[in-house]
């Protein structure tokens, strides 16, 4: 009996050791490797794998600080499963806004299975970034002015006075039988979105503007075009969100890649004080023109004579249907 009891104890101990070893083998593991080359203001990829017990979905936690990088895209592959452990490939598309040896920070991820959530963290990655560093003494523009005394009561009072004065002037002219000569509204531009965008881009001259204003205007023209052409609220979205919605609109990959490259250049000039050469600026304008030309609505037309219907996709006038 004593020998049997010791045998049972040894069997239980062995099972516990085996179970512990199995759990350890299945612990989540994250590996990331830096890109072979990276340049300031240019999109590059950090790749790697994450392995964990098969079953849960892996998700990146939103709203994290990425330091000297902008995280523009996250791709998680379909799993490869072996011995109840699944491995997924991770691709992070980032844009560095500084030069030298930079650290892409550790990020928080979640493994979600039903109501259960397990947290894990990807390792930090050292990235060597080449390129021309912006001048340190270049002036920075505040995103929002410093907080000062509240001025809205003064502006509200001034607006009320102006409204009262306008009403009084209108009443005076109506009583004298001389209606006020109000300026007519500016007529709506009935051209197709691509015609408006192409004309605005062709008028854009790098030599007459500072780099930030040049790229700000280019970005606004392209964003306004995307909003009118595809209904993407591009003027209120970040560059990465605009690119994401372009994918949802099923725009071809080449045009999306060129748009992303252009938005990266615009963000670099706006936030990192980047000052490209004139030939680079001209190339970027040609890139913007190419994006517009590649996405022209097939219904759009250049003439607007007679009664015509509007294309409900891009706002262009359609040919008049025969009676």
C-alpha cells in the first residue's frame, strides 16, 4: 500500500510538471524586427510575429503614443496553427519624423476570446533613420493659441449690435420704398470635382509659397476632391484615416499608395518643418495630379449646357436624355 501511495504521488507530480511545461510553452511571444532602411518622412514597415494559444483574436489597443513615429497602418495575417499554438505575422507601417537612432516604443495589445481578455506588449524596436534633419531653430506654430481671458461675451455683444444695426437699416430702406442692395451670393461652381481640383493644382506654384503653405494647399485640394468625388470627409480626418476610407471606397491600390506617399509629404512639411527641393515639390504636385486623373468619374463631362441631371456619385452633370 505504501508503495502504491508513493506511485500515485509521483504520477501526480509528473502531471503537474508536464502541465506547467505545457503552459509555459504556450505563453504569448512577440517578436519584431526593424526595417532594413528608413528615411525621415517616408513610410517604412516594422515586421514580426506573435504566437499564443490558438483561439483568441489579437488586437492593437487604440490611442497609444508612438513617439517620433506616426503609425499609419496595422496588418495582422491569418494564423498558422501548430500543436494548438497559432502564429500571426504582424506588419506595422510607420513614418519617422526625426533622424538618427530612434526607438519605436512598446505597444499594448489584447488577446480577446469571448468575454475574456489577456494583455500583452510588443517589444520596443531600434530604427536607424536617414535623411536631412529639420533646422532646430525653425519656428513652431502652435496648434491652439495659449489660453487667455474669455472673450466670447465681447464678441457676442458685438454680433448682437451688428444684427440690430442691420435690421434697422433694412427697416429704414423698406419704409422709404428703397430695398437694400444686398450683394448676390457667389454662384456655385457646377464643374465636375476633378476639373476644379486639376485647375487648382495647376495654379499651385512652389516658388511663390513657403513649403508649409504649398503642401497645406496641396493637401486641402486633394482632400476636398476626395470629399466631393467619393463622399469621404477627408478635411476632418487624419491622413491614415483618409487612406483607410479610400480602401473602403475600393480605389485601386496604386492610387492609394501614391495618395499615402503624398499625404506623408504634406504632414512632414506641416509638422516636421521639412523643406523639400523645388524638383521634389514639383514631383509631388504631379503625383497629386495623377491621383485626381486616375479617379475621374466615368460620368463626368466638361460641358454643362441645357437641362441635365447630376451624377449622384461625383456631382458631375450628366448628358440630357432624349425625349
